[in-house]
C-alpha cells in the first residue's frame, strides 16, 4: 500500500494561481474546446477564464513572460442570488452547485448554472461594435436639445473595445423539491437532466415552464427512505442512456427508450460488499459522490470516500479497476465522522484519452492514476510550496517503511484544505484544480496533447 | 412520464435577439427582395422563434419571385444557409427547399436535392431533426422518380438514426411519403421502415406511430391495413409503455371506422375487441380514460346484437371504474349507444354510477355530472327523471361549494326549458320555495338565485302567484345578504311580473328596503327602483297601462337626492 515513486517522465509546469474574492469555489468546468473555463463559487458568482491564443510556432520557455496558452479572466457575473422559500421558511443558498457548457452553436457561448433549486441558461457573447451617430441622443446617451439638431444622420456601427456580455436566456425554476446536485446536457442538443436527492427531471432547453420527471425514488412513506441520488449524467453519445449514483454505492443505468418513467433501471452496478471489512461507517464511505462517463462512453468512473473505481458498462458485477485514494484514512474514520469530513463529496475526472483519472484529497493534495500501469501520483495545489512555472513535485503521505524528506504524516494532514472540485481539458493535458478560494491551472508542457487513438 | 408543472420565466427580456422578432415580422410586411439579406441573418440567430419567423417570411417572399429571380436571388441564399458554419443556419435552410424547388430549372433542382441529402446526414442532431420534419413537405414537390430514388433512401436512413428524436420525426414523414407513392410500391419502399418503427425500442417512436395511426391507415390503403396495420395496432394496444397504449386507445374508434367494409366486423371481433377488453382493466388510469372516450363509438360500427353481447359489459365495467374520469367519459358519450340499443337497457346500471359521480368528493367531478344532466334528462325522459334524478338535482342546490350551487341553478333552468312550466310547478318549484325557510342563509339565497333563473321559463302566472310572495317575505330576513339579494331578485323578475303586482307589492317592499340600515341593501334597493321605473315607463307606453302615480315619481326623486 506504499505511495508510488515520483515519475520523472511527467514534467508539470505550474502556470499561475488566481485568487478570487474571499469566496470558496464550488464547481469548475471546461467547455467543449477547452478555450473557456468556468468556475462557480459559494457567493453565486461565475467567473469565466479564456485561454489566450498561443503565439505562433514553438512553446515559450519556462520563465518568459507573454501569452502562451494562459487562462485570463474573460467575464464575471452574478448567476444566482440568495433566495428564500416562504412555504418552508428555508433559505435557498446561492452557491453554484454545477456548471455545464452547451455545445457551441454560433459565435456566442452558452452555459447552464444551477444552485439548489433553480437552473439558469446564460449566453456569453462578445460585442466589438457599437452604433454611433444617433440623432436624438448624444455620445453619452443623454437626450439632445432638439433645437440644436440641424441635419439628419444615419447611425453607423463603429468598432469599440471588446465587451463581453452575459445575459440570462432561460430560467428553469420550481422543478425540484430537494437540492439539485447535478445537471447534464444530452447529446441530442436540446434536452438536459437535473437531479436532486430523490428525483431526476428532464428539461427541454427552450421550455422553462415544464419538465418531465424520469426518475422518482421517493418512497410512499418517507420513513422508509434509505438511499438518495448523489449524481447523474447522460451518456456522451447515446441520447437515451443516463446513469445515476446513490448514497448506497450503487449505479443505475437507465434507458429512456424502455419506458417513460425510468424508476426501473436497465442495469444495476454494485460491488458485493466484503463482509470482513464491514463497519459502522461502511455504508457512509460507500456513498458515491461523483460519477462520470469516459469520453468513449464505454466506462464509468466513480468516487466514494476512500477509492476511485472504473466500471465497464458491460459488466455490472463490480468495478474493473479500483484505486486507493487515501486508504490511510480508514483507521481514522471515527474522527473524520466527528468533524463531518467523512461526508465530503469529492469529484473525479477522466483525461481526454481516458487513460488517466484524477481525483482530490486532503491537505491540498490531489491524485492521478495511470490506468495502464495502475500507478498513482500525489500532487499538491498549494501556493506556498510551488512557484509559478516551476515543475510540480510529487508528494507522499507517510504510512510506514522508510520515511523520506518531504513526506507528510497522516496526523499532520490538514483536513480543512480539501480538493473537491476539478476539471480536465477536453483534449490537452491541462487541469484546473479548485482549492477553497483559489484556482490552480497546471499544464503538461512535455506532452501537452494526448492523441486519441 | 409525469409532467411536473414548473413556473418559470420565458426567455428573459433583454436587448439582442428578442428585439429582432418584431423586425422579422415587419420585414414580412414589406415583401421586397432587398429585404432578403436581413432575413438571411435573422435565419441564423440562436433564438428559435426568431429563426422560424424569418423562415416563414422567406417562404412568403419566394412566392413573389419570378422563376428567374428565384434562381438568381433566392436559391443562392438557400445554398448559403445550407452550407453555413453553425447548425442554426442549416436548420433554417431545411424549411426553404420545398418552396423554391418547383419553379427552378433542372440543374438547380439537382443542386437543391444534393443539399437536402447532405443535411439529412448532417453531424448535428438538430439539423437532422429539421430535415426529417421537412422531409414530407419536400417529397410533395418532387417528381415521382426522384421520390423513389432520393427520398426513400433518406427516409430509411432517418428512420434508423441513432437519435430517438430524429426517428420519431421520420414517422410523420412516412404518412406524406406513403400518400405520394403508388400502391404497388408501398410494400417494398415504405412498409419495412414502418414495421420497424412500430417495433422501435424507443417508446417515443412507437407513440408517434400510434398517434399517426389513422393517417397511416388512410395512406397505405385497405390491403396493407389488413395485413400489416391490424397486427401492428394490436401490438400497440398491448405495448409495455402506458403512454403508447393510451395513444393507441384513443385511435380505436377511428381505426375501426376506416377499416374496409367487407370484413370490418370480423376483423374487429377477432383482433381488436380482445385487446380492448384487456384495456378496460389496464393498470394505468390514462389508458382507461382514453379508451372510455372512444369505446362507445364502436357500438354504431358493430350493430345492436354485438353491442349488447360484447360491448355492454365493457361499458358497465368502465362505469364502475374507480377513476372518476373514466366514468365521466362513458356518461358523456351515451348518445352513440342510445342510437343503437336504447337507453332503457343501460338505465339500471347507469343510475348508481351517476349517483356516485354526483356525490364524488371532488367538486369538479360533481360539476361535470351536472353539466350532463340536461342531456341525460332529455334522453331518459321525464318519468325516469322524476323518479330517480330529482333528489340529486335538489341536493346539488345545497352543496357546500358555490360553483356547484350555481351550476345546479342553471341546470334547473335548462330542465324547465325541456320539461315545461307545468312540470316545474308540480315538481321543483315547491321544493325550491321550501328552501326559503332553511336556517342556513346560503340556502335561502339559493332560493332567490333559482327564482332569478326560473322566473322567465315558468312564466308570469307562477312567478306572481308562487314565487313573488316568497321573495317579498324574505325582505324581512335578518341577514343583510339575503335582503339585498331580494332587491336584486325583484329587479330581475320585474319584467316578468304584471304591472299590478309591481305597483302594489314590489314597490312598497323596495321602498322599505331603500331605508334599510345596511348600506348594500340600500344601494341595491335603489338600483332596483331605478330599474323598475324603466319598466313602469314601458308599461305606460303599452296599450292598457296602469296610471302612473305622480307622487311615486316625486318620492323617488327625493330619495335619489338623499343618496347622491
């Protein structure tokens, strides 16, 4: 169970860190081309970063300034405001739970952002021209004195500085009684699903006053409630398939062709429990916090508290690969239960060729696993330990055997520094890691692109 | 699927694309070929409603062009849209092919066909959906040879598309294509695809087939219907998804009606009726409800004997269904059955069902039954009504829900129109007037509302001799609401009364009410007085009017002054 050795083949360059306002980032997502990166925070704001176009030809040497595929702030807007549910006397947080980009359909960009109750569709567009030469208004927009107007002119469009406009296009509200945890856009380009604790709804992007309920696991008697939905996603190519994960560690694959209401799953993915390792916390740590389809649509990646698992869609008896993220915490479950860390929801991501998976941990650590070799690497997203553009060192948690310099003891792990949210560029080896209120972007300079076979 | 009602805003009002919608409409009005360029850019915006309107306007403009102009100005525009980078322009292009095809030269026609072919296999599902939805329309303008060579292969490809949403649109196109082809080609060119659609894995595609079944039936003709559509219809009625069964159930009557006459009865009895019998006890209430709304129509097709032996048990079973909507749908279609077997046969089982619905816990169910009551009464006849339904109608008058009491009042009026004033006098008027002594003021008011509704139908005699005394007595009621409704009633029934009564009895009471302590009573009394004054004038103009009391007018004027 030892930590894997540093891999000299991987040369990571730490580009820059971004400090947003004192708000904690709650979601990170690249768009389909990877040129845009969106983050949502607890204050209901969305910040969009845009990748600067590379200068022609070769990559810049480390240390030189100048644009070389860096991400700069493109736009910031307030997506959701705090709200109040008068019927239940409950506050509705404005924290952005998920952001999903729509496939690009014209020069503008569209994204869906959701808080606990309401999903919004935003249009991000650029404006570099504006009309000038109005007859009745002057340049600042003030109404002109009519007596000063002696001739008639036709307004013309003049180039201006680039302005990024963000406008809400649709508001999908009142669809959910419980807290929305996931949204996922369908490959058919016109529908998407939203999942809360007990129900999954399907929406049409153009229709805001109606949604269809496709999964409902609410029991007739709420006292019989034993599991909730934790995450849901559409298949990347098949418009009729989606998967949802539960707090009991099961995955359900549903085919919307079979019936209108998909309460009965088409396939149930469950790993049989090992009776030897059963404990009071078994069920809690088996809860799946995130599920993601691989890019090729063949595999599923899930994250539960201690492991990340890869499942083959064709086999429902158990995962095909299991990766220990921080097994050393198994003996600490009691104290983690006390401080509620056992309920942390970590995300997991695939790389573009589905050969590497990545997920977060504590102490600002995050883990990458190479599926071919099975080896894992621990990296750290913490400003103090790295300088911009320096190669990222691998880290190790000391769990026994020979202690090396730089190893961190299990008891010295900082559990307040959790890496929950992350994203991997759709085609290149660029990753975005959210660490509380900081966003870290790492890029692999040696192998910037992974060629998809 | 359960539709969860959700409020939400529509597209948020902001400048930009929403404000382009009125421009798209304006341009439509101008109808100038120079107007095409702006329409072309409007046809590429991401807001669907704007694109659709721009396409509509462009279609209209195309009619105005001469064939030469079509080739010079319009077709290039369509080409540009069809080769656009963004899928939005390509979807708009799909709507423009059929309007420019008929009048252009054959080289241009070939180009258009090529473009359409390309769009049918576009990468994005949105474009394929647009192409599939316009496939039928495009086929209609093509020459028959090209339909067979081009359209059929496109149709087959779209009907096997991996996206459910594309396949189900191909089903719609199937109807148009089948209508255009000669009968002998249908079996080879269209039927394989249709059979595949009827057994598609996706319930949404099967639903479309069920929904379009009558059109398909007409398009493919009697032979193919017998061989293919009947088994397909059976399968749809037995489908595993309730939505599909409901859609098919809705089409049962139409399908049966359009079967070829020679063996219609045999087909229905052997193939359709067994499935229908299963559906009567379906687990899903929407399926049963859909069936109930059409099943009665089968009786006219099958004739008296078959109806009594086979259909009657089904009707009765649905009459006892636990879902009120099912029972209602049966009752509302009784006229078909009446034609065939006569209502007497049904009346014994009908009555308990009606009574149950009339006392249903949901007031909207009770309301629906009241609305059918005049129809039922007419069909059942006056004796049956008096014996069995009269108490029901009276009970509704004192229902808890106001909407029911109101509907019941209206119902009484319609019954009186059907059965006549004498019937009213003997059966309902005594009961209505009896309510005037009810301890509940709402019931006393109901009496007044009934009198309002019935006075005209009952006529002057009954109104003056029986109703008026009751109304006048209620002017002393201790509840103000009753008293001001007395004033309103007197105003309403005034025109029916004779002038003697007006003068001698109504006037003093109104005058008394005009001095009531309650403001509303005074107001309505005053209103009534002004209205009756008009009636007096009317009588004065008539041949033998009573002499106007000169003092009366002066008194009214004085009191009018007090109140203004």
